[in-house]
C-alpha cells in the first residue's frame, strides 16, 4: 500500500525511522505487520478496531473516544489542560455539521442523543413541512450520517498544526457527517505519530496524515473547489503567520477555529508586538481578556477583507490562559464595505479606568440606499471628564457582537441533552449559559473591584451592584471573561455613583474605609476628600461641593451643596452619593 498522504499531495510521506505508517483496513481477519492481534477474536456482530503495538517508552492517553500513543520523551507536544478546548470544538463542529448537512439532505446521528432539542419552534414547523412534502412526493428516506463513517457529501476538515493528532482523531470518532480529516504537522516525528494514532484508533479511512508547512498547504488549497469546510488552528503561541492562508483556504460559509495562547502580547504587555502581529495595539486594562478576543477578530476580518471576504463570529471565549474563536467566513463585496464601521478605537483613562469607543467608519441607511462615510470624533476630551487623567489609545478592535446567540443556544442544548458525551460537559454548559446572557451590543466591561478602588469605597456585592443599575433603568449582564465583571450601557459616572455607598443600617457609616457619619438617612459628615485628585470641597466635615444630582434619572435632592435626600431604593437599600464630583 501507499503511505498516507494529504489530499492532492503526492509527495507527502509520513513513514519515519522504521515506523510503518501505512493505512490498514478497518477490519482484518489476521494480524498484519505493525499490528498486534486483538485479545479476543472479533465477531461479525462486534468488530474490534485494529491496534498498534507500543514502542519502548510509549504511553497511551485516553480522551473522549480517542486513545492516543505518546512518546515518554515528550517529542510531540500534548497539553491535557486543553481538554475543554477540544471538547468545545467537537461540540461546535458537530452543530455546524448538523446545519450544513441538513442543507445537503443528510441527517447526522450523534450517539447518546435521544432526540434533537428544538430551540426555535419555527425550525420544528419547517422540518414537519419538509417531512410531509417528502412523504407526499414519495421521496426516499432521509440519508443519515453517523460518527466514524465516511460521508460522501460530508465536510472536509483540516487541522493545520496537529502535533499528536489527538484533535483530528476525536473529530473522526466523535463528529458525524465528515468526508475526510487532514491532520497536518511540519514535524516528521509528529506526522509519523499521527499516522500511527489513526491506525491505532481505526480511523485511517477518514484521517490522513500530512507533513507540510501549514501555510503552504492552505495556500495550495485556496481554489474554490479545493477549500476545506472546517479549518482548525491551535498553534503553540501566535496564529498570526497562518491567518492569511486560513481565510483563503476555508470554503464559502466555512468554519474557522483559531486559538491564541500569546496572551501576554494580546493583554497589553507589549502593544507594539501586538500591532506587528495583529494590526492592533493592546493596552493594559481590566477588560484585557475581552479586548484580546476583539483583537483577533479584527485581524481575521481585516485579512479576509483583502480577498473580498468577511467574518461572522459564532462563538468567542476567553478560557484559562488562552482565547478561542469560532467564525464563519463568507464572500461578498457589498458586505465587506461594512468592515470599517465594525472596527473601533478604544480611549482608556489611566486614572479611573473609564473607556469610550470610536468607530472607524460610519454606516447610515436611507431606505434601500446605504451610505458610508468617515466617523466623527473623538468621543473624549484631552483629559478624562471624571478624574482629569490622560487617555490611552488602543485598537482597532472588533466592535460588533462576539457570539451568534442562536447558534450558541443550539450547542448548549445539544451538550446539556447529552452530558455523558464530554468529560467537561458541565463546564461547557456553564460557559455557554453565561455567553447567552451577555449583552451583545456592549463591547468590553467594568469590574466592580476596580470601580470601588477608584472611588475609594469597599466593594459592594456583585448582585447588589447589578440590582442598582437595573433599578436605575440600565441594561446589565455578567461576562464569561471575568468573574466580577459587568457589561452595561450605563455611563461610567452612573456606575461610580452606584458603587460608592449602599447601606442597610442608616445609623452608622456605610463605608468603613471612608469616615462618613449617617443620620436619619442623610450624609452629614465627611472629614476628608474620598477621591484624591478630585476637586471636592470639604468644610467642617461636610461635603459642600456637590451642586446637583450626580446620578441622572435618580431622585436626589441637593440643597446648599449638601446631599440631603435620596428617593432611590433598591431591594430595601438606600443608595446615597457623597463622593463624586459632577
């Protein structure tokens, strides 16, 4: 037999130093070279996949349905911490395959799923109508695709940086509706190990090993008929060198999955390096993890726009020490014109941490006519209006939604309906549940502890702070990227005001860190300015510089410079303001 090859690449050979990497048939009646006979003879009812003998020093690592051979010398990289990453990818690719194969008249079958969970009633009515039409027309039954089977009209998947091939083997064993999986790695040892793992797991009919430069392989497959339906890039470090080739090699409406582990660069430690790699300047801020997601999306959209293509994010998450994005890539010259209005610069105050976004372009719709023009700005002055400090300029970043909520809900329903499928199913459920609740049109977030530090008060409970903003008429949600973060459309001034003081007992100081005397619900004493550097006049222990209600829309009575009344209640709590200048 011929050695394993990449599609349309007759020069690929993954045979290395005496290791036989020739593909083996999925079943065999007798032991073959390089294979160990199974412990029990296989029967027609129960076929056993072929297994390979372990070389000296090798160990077997099991994850999902895959059993992967690894050399003990760590010659090939393996990261067990990213099991969540691989589980989530299998779930996303499965749902993507479900949607794509449904358009091709194929129904995917996932082990453990009793029945598909209907998220949208319109989808259920549409399916019933199609089934009735098929029955009346006398059409053939719907074609099904199961895991581990080669589907004629299935998806073509490429893992550009496969290392041991664990992710690709899991695709072949756990994702239905696939026609082929190409596991590529530039290392000869990795390519040989991929071939052995494919043989060990009995998926040589689906998985092909390839030893190529990932960028060159994708450039060669950028023809419209050669493109992959799914491309997965999980490099050790930055994916920047592969992005240009990836946005060209993925098919129309195809899925591109990218992991970034160079978080030190993307989180603001080296803004100039971030610009050289992704075309965006990162800044140090509390929202750095979400900003990293928006930086990689900006880079993908910018590179795709060169080829009249654009991206549509399905799911973008910040997990542990890395970020992971799943985007679909489409082609359309008219839609590419919207790219400038989707990008934004970030003005970040170095003092209080407030931020403002400035779009790069402006898009206005007048009936059926769309007009594009330059945006106006900047949205801030030379100094911060709240604390007087300077602003940092970061970006450009992606300013639109990070997730397709309808798609995320489908993935969440599939995972929650079949929890035994993944080892990290509970974490996936928690992550996706949080994602579905995030505000789609509010980029970046604030952290409660940073707001409290800015106004020098104790940190209020997150739920109380959220309730106060909701009571004031603002939208608010949590963020998956930070445990104490809040995404809200409330202006920074309102957030700081809400976060200053909340008290249940109106006879004592609500903030131990600031010497306040409260009597009968009134703030009557403040012996020092609570915000250093903020122009507050304190005379005789009284706050006398507050000239008007600091919270727009909240009923505060100001008389002679004193805050003497508050008509805003939230869950039986008084929200009083005494330390914010307006």
